[in-house]
């Protein structure tokens, strides 16, 4: 009764003493028994305005009509966002969210932090609610509750983080920003830290080969980040303050505004700044555990539309970062003047411009989409006495034509063309360039064409074959990329997906392994030319949803196999004082060349009680590669990983409790027997990582406090020969566990809507 009174008071406060034309009705869905049941918590909003409402326990809604638009947006996490046209004379409506719009029978209830997409490609979506389960300062810290993506440090000094999927390095995964290639080339080492957590609306993670419309890469998977959008985001002002026990501070500010009276254009300003102020040396080796780091990141985005004609968005962003690491007594002032003090510095300036526009030709059935992006990235760095400076100019164009046809729109055809062009200038001093001569000026343009067809039978069966052809001007090679994705729903709550495809990538070994410059290892190019990497990937997955007291729960099991035709091997075993790079089928490699990975994963997402979520997951990776004719386990790759995640929220989300426990199995370590200062075993130890967070909400404020690595497990002596940083045994590349111990943090969020 109190809710209904509050609801009526809200309506009066909106209408005032003047006459209001109210639009009301109910939102319903089909229940397990086939009958209609009300939906609580669905958000409805007139497109391009801030006018709307949320359904109550009985699925009812009521709010003002507007003369600005007749398009109503419906948002509910277990359904895809949808829009409907409301006739001017209609003031009441019953909305039924049917199976045509559901994400899948294998989706979870709205209070969850993740769900499985309806796409024929198995895609797990981490929502904004899921991102808030941890501090999530940037993209590299967004996968704490996901077992599909591993994140680890690249070295013990620079603070660079890298991801892996299916047991393969992050360079085999494609990272997109709203379907635009984003983290690549010079951003490979530190780019995960360029995407602030508070900017993200969701993260879509798909393993294996992806759609051909996004390119020929994505051998092991694809990560697509969606930023907050002014069209659907109601945060007029959002502020986040964060501080950690390791001396890191962060400030975020987002602001949304309307740019036109008609509501057809809106904008957002996104600001992020962070600083690592304290010198942390928890293992007492006289080296910083984390580098001193300062970053300023800003973006302005505009979303606009002309009803029934055009929808578009444009984003422009700028990033500045200064990263200083090494010995605790190092200062840039004594760089190159004192050969007893080791230090590194990486200064980055980056500018991004992205514009995406869709033109409707015949209603919503036929359309043309254009994607254009431009990137300028400048890096000035040194690692000890090795200087590396680089500048990247990249342009990307993708034009797509899409048409739905057939009696029930069972057929969809997408064709188009794309061009990726990169001009890279880099220079390396202080290294034996006769052994490793890969710097200079390089221009690479890759034009391509593609076609993708989807055949849909009442959402029970989706078959999506695709094919693209690309020509690499730098390597003078034609890439042909076939891919096939099939989704079959044998029962109402079950889905089976099968995929197979091919992928390519052009290796840039120095850029992709820049953190190796922080060691004294020589970098040796053992083949005269690196061939483009080429691999096949195949997978099968099964998802099953079932009802529990707290909501729809989910079980997923999948298996992926990746087989390389060619791969550029990064060999840390051949010589403890060098890194050898060579083609899988090169002369150095010998006979019996094989490189492949098996990856299997099982996961339960359970809701035994209302607002209580349990995640149980296990992942197995078997990654093997040839080195000098011997097939062996890939070094620094953990074969077993398990995760337990618990989340509970009180009514109205006033309090939230989140905790995750990760198990990581022992992994093979590189052969360091030739390094006199190293005393490493053949395999590392198993270890656990425990994180927890508590969040309290009061009106527009959120207060959170938490801790990471609460079991305080850290790698002993991550830097080999730390007392002789310019000696031949100095090595920072053998990292298999966290470098730092317990970290506590606290923060405040303020949201004005």
C-alpha cells in the first residue's frame, strides 16, 4: 500500500496542478507454464528524453506522454533493449516481452551481474551491476568474477597487464570499443588500463572465432566494451572517488546532457584521472612493486538520430599517461647519469576519434552502417639504458549493408567492406639491433570484403555462415576467413551452439613483447621474416536454464580447440639470457612442429534465494607448442582454474556483499638453469586469491569498502638478480603469481539523475 501511495504522489509531483496526459499499462512475459506473468523492475523511457518509469510488483507503469517522440524504449536485463511506436491516441498499452526478443532461455534475472546473450555465438555479458562488484578501476580489473578471461602481469616492473583466453596470449583476442578495433599495436601492453571502469556500461566476452563483420582476427576470442550512452543513461552527474592502501587514488566524473530541444541529440562528458603516489616495496628488494603512474583520460560523446532515417554516435577521446618504475631510489633526474640505479619510464599520448552512423533505407528491415575511426598514439620510453620511441597513426573504415527478408524475417544478409591502415614509426637504441632489426617505418593496409548470412527458424535454430577476403599489403598475402556459427534450441530452456572458423594476425613481436626490454635478455630473431599467424578454431557448448527460488539459474559447459598452421613462437627456454623469436614452421624450430590448445569450462550461476547469487566455475586449459622439435606445455600457463563467487543484496539494494575465491594451479616455468642467480623450480605452486567488497547505498550515495588478495599470497623474489640490475642475469619476465600482497580500498559514488 505504501508503494502505491508513493507512486501516486510521484505522479502528482510530475504533473503539478496542470493537466497531464498519462500513458499507462503493464509489462508481462510468458512464465514457465506458458501463462503471462508480470515483470517487476522493467524500465520504460521515451526515446531522447528523461521521461519514463519503472514497473511495480504487478508489472504496472504510468508516466506522462510527450509530444517530442512516439518511440518508447523498453529496458530489462533478461531481454534485449527494444523500441515500440505508440500511436498518438493510445494512452494504455499491455506489453508482452515475447521469445523473439528474449536473450535466451539461458538468461538470468535482472539482479544478476552477467547473462548469456541470444546470439548464435556464445557470449557472456558483464553488466554495469556486475562491474560494481569490485573496485574495477579499469578493464584489466573487470574480470574478477569471470573464469573465461585470465589477467596477469607481463613483468615485475612496468605494471603492464595482459589477458589470456583459451590459454593463449591476449594478442590472439580482439578487443573492441563498441564494435570498433581499439586495443592493438602500441596499446597492446598497457591498453587494458586505458578503459576506465566507471565509463563502461557492459562487457561482452565471446570465446573462439567471432563474426566476420569485425575482421579476420579474434582467433581465441573477442571482448567488446560498451560505454555509457546518453540516450539511455540517466546520470546527469556521476562522481566516483577511490583510494587504496597502496597509495593509489582515482577520481571519475560523468555528465549527461541534452543537445537539442527535440531530444534527438544528447551528449556525455566522461573524465578520469588517477595517480599512484606511494612507493611500495613489500618484498624488500629495493624495487617498486607497482610503478608511480599518473593518468588523465577524457572523452566526449554525442548520440543523435533522425527518426526513421538516421541513428549515429561520435566519440572523441584523449589520454595522457606517465609511468615511472624501477629502483625505489630512481628518479628521472638521474636517468642515464648513474649506472647503479635502474629505472623505467613510459610516457603516452593518445587521441581517438570514432564515428558510427546507421542509415535506414526501408524501415528497420534494410539499412547501411558506416564505422570510421582514427587513432594517434605516441610512446616515449626507456628501460634502463634501452630507449624505445614509437608513433602510430591508424585509420579504420567499415561499411555494412544489412537486409532482413522473408515472411517472418527468417533471413538476414550482411555484406560490406573494410580497410585497416597503420603507419608505424619506432626506434630502439641500446640493444643489439643486428640480431633484432624490426624497428623503422612500416606501413600496412589491409582492405577486405565480407558476407554473412543468418537463417532463423523461430529462434529454435540459427545458422550463420560467413566468409571474408582480405589482402595484406605488408606481407603481400591474401587471407580467406571462413566461419560458421550454429545455435539450436532442442528444448525451451536448452541451447546448443557449434562454431568453427579460421583466423589470421600479423605479428609485431617487439611491440607485443615490450615488457621484455625490462630484462637483460637479448632478443634474437631466429627467422629472416615472420609469417602471418594462422589458426583454426572449433567449439561446442551447451547451456541450460532452470528456475530456482531466487530466479532463473544457468548451467553452461563448453569446449574449444585451437590449431595453429603458423605461429610466432616466443621461446623463453632455449637460453636463460635470451628470447628467441621464430616461426612455428621455421628452420630454427626443427621437425614435428605443432601448436594447439584444448580449453574446457563448466559454470553454474545459481539463485537459491532472492537477491542471492552463487557462481561456481571450473576451467581446464591444455596448451602445447613446439620448440626445437619438442612439443611441450606452454610456459607460464596455468592448466586448472576454479572460481567461487557469492553475492547478496538486501531489499532495495541498500547493502551489497560480494566475494570471490579463485584457485590457480601450478604452471610450468621457463628453463632458467643457465641463469646463475635464478633458483626457480620446474613448476610453480598452486595458490588462491580471495577478494571481497561491501557496498552501502543511501539515496544518491554509495559507499564501498573492500580488499584484494586477502590471503596475502605473492610471488617471492619476482625480480631475478635485483641487486645487479645491469648484469646479465637481471630478469623480470618470469611472473606466475601476484607481485603485491593484501590491498585494501574504499570509495564513494554519487549519482544525480
